[in-house]
C-alpha cells in the first residue's frame, strides 16, 4: 500500500479508535465457531493480526479464558492504545501487544496454534501476510479469516443505498481472488468457508451517526462536501424504500475462512 494511503488510514484509525467498539457491531457467532474448534486444546497460542481494539478476541478470551495467550498485532498506535485500556484483557492467560505490519510479523517460526484476522485482510498485502501466516503457524495450526466479499459489501445497507459506497470500496476481495491467493500458497489449505447472515435494524439517525463517525474506512474516501451530498442521497433513497426513518432493516453478510497450516 502506498505510504500516502496508509497515512490517511492511520489518521482514520487513530481518530476512530476511541469510539470503534460502539460504532461497529461485534457478532459472537464466528467466535463461537472458532472457540468450538479450538476447544479441545489444553492451551492456545494465538495472534490477532490487524486486531484494532481487539473486540473479537476479547470475545474469544471470554470463552477460552486462561488457556489463551494472544499476541495483539496492529499497525495503528491509536487502536493499540485503546486496546490496552480494555478490562477484558484480564480474562487471558497472557497477552502481548505488538505494533507491527501484518506483512512482517515479529514472531518466531512455527509457534502459533492459531492466527485470527477480522475485517482486516483487505488492508494487507495478502501474499506477504499469508507467507507470514504459513511461517508462524505450527503444522496443523489454523488461520481464521473473517471478512466480507465485494459482492456482500454491495448488498449492505451502504452498498445498496449510499451513493458511491460500493464503487469506492475497491479493496475487498471477491471470493475467487481470495481463494486463488490461498490456493497459490504452499503449506496452506482451506478447510472450510462458512457464510454468516445477520438481520439488522436501525433508525436513520443511528445510521447517520455511524457514517459521521466513519465506522467504515470507506467513508474516509469521500471529500467533506461529497459526503454531505451522499448523506442527502442516502436519506432520500431510504425514505423512498422504507417510508419510515425509525425502523430500517437489512441483512449483513460475512464469511469465515478456516485455513490449515499443513
Ligand atoms: C477495519 S479495522 C478492523 C479492526 C479489528 N480487527 C476489528 O474487527 O475490530 C482494520 C485494522 O487493520 C489495521 N491494519 C491495516 N493495515 C494493516 C497492516 N498492513 N498491518 C497491520 N495492521 C493493519 C488497522 O490499523 C485497523 O486497526
């Protein structure tokens, strides 16, 4: 990623860090699946890459408790500062917070039982990241990738009704691209692709608060006046489709890829 793109994203992630957990919805379902598949291990050494405020891994900590040691890894200082304040960190057997890029992980070879990445892989250089996953996972270790594909992004409330949203978000993978990146990687094999659908409802006010809080970094790709025009367009589109501003409903879709280090 060019430095200029990362510096505007750095600013974005630092600014949004304090409110990130309240702006984003954390779904327990993928964590339940991950916790079940790791449940047999007496202890688990994990790395959460692109961890942000660590909200998903906190959920895993609630389920695996002291059996879990986590390396929290992210490029953003602001996100990691917010993470360090989280009282849920006391649930873990141990943890370390490392400011680093996903493409060069400060971890030894073949030591991890699992690596987790939530809503972040589209920010990484995927080939370098997968090489690092293959290097740091032990044989039989698992990589979990939670993300949404480009077509799923187009079906979000934003993708359908927010002018320019689906077109501007060019970073997400489509299924074929990600599968092909994984397929070309020696030592990594996809074991499972699980689809999740979540029915959501929110008021228009609540949706607009999320846009102004830039809960998706896609909203940083709008100039200030362009964003205001898009908000007007979004409001008009929702008024026409829903005829109410109180209860707007849609379905969010995500996928969880389970990949084994063979
Ligand atoms: C959309 S946020 C998701 C955060 C968290 N995983 C979650 O779901 O709440 C993406 C995160 O990836 C981090 N990130 C982006 N590019 C990165 C890179 N190359 N290496 C490490 N972290 C990166 C950002 O700083 C940000 O915290």
